[in-house]
């Protein structure tokens, strides 16, 4: 497990560009609480293909606004993405994650929770979350999120926890797309995701 957490003054990751993390499988909380970290471009060439746990990797990186450097990451072995970007309150979009293969992921809880500037999640429309079972609080407290276009076609057939998924998303006005989820889940209650 690699950890640089609680480096509160760290603003960029210069010097880590050429780290060989190809054998790493646990990235749990790696940059957690690096609250000044704003530039992660140096991670763009990291080989994280053996990684299975990305939980809390950028937890409380509240200055992080651009994650495009992660766009070529191979996260296909990842199963735990819970809280990965929790409280990245400067993050306004998720460009860079559109083509992630998260098909082995089962834990997505709190992944973007408290991303208070996040307004566009359309890029997640192509995600294969068919193995996901826990989506609780995934987008809770995303105050600027106004629609969930892109998630209508998610296959959530293995999901069993959607509690508070969009809780405190005060600008969210249209969640009709989630009606499509009922074809996978007989007992799905759309009110559970927003209460």
C-alpha cells in the first residue's frame, strides 16, 4: 500500500511521475487529506492495472479541480471505489473518467459525495456498473448537480443499497431517468435515493 496522506501542504505530485506502481494493488487513502493538492497531471502514466482498492484515494483533496490526468488509467481490476473523490469540493466535472472500465467494481458508496462544485456527470453514462452493489451516498451533497442524464441506462441489477445516493443535491430537478432502473430492481424506490 502506497500512502502520502495528510500532506496538507502538498500542491502537486512532481517527482512521482516515474514511480513504478505496477505491482500495487491497494491505493487506499493514498492522497487522503492532501487538502492543497491541485495538480495531479504527473499521475497520467501510472500503471495501476493491478489495483483493486481505490477507496478514499483522493479523499478530502478539497483543492483538486482537474482529474483529466487519470483518463488513461486502467482500473479494470478495481472493485472498491468508495469515497475515492469524497469532499473534492473544487471538482466541477469528471472529464477524464468517461472511459474508465469499472465493470469489476462493487463498491461505489460516497465516491463523489460532497463534491460541492460537481455539476456535470454525463460522462459516466458509459460506465458498466453491473457488478455494483453499494451506491449509497455516491453523489450526496453535490449541491450544483442539476440532472442525472447519463445514468438512465446504468445496469444496476446487482445493486442492493442506493440509500441517500443523491441526498442534499438541492439543484437536482429531474430524476425521471431513474425510472428505468425499475426494470432491474422490483423493489426500487426512487425516493430512497434522494431522501
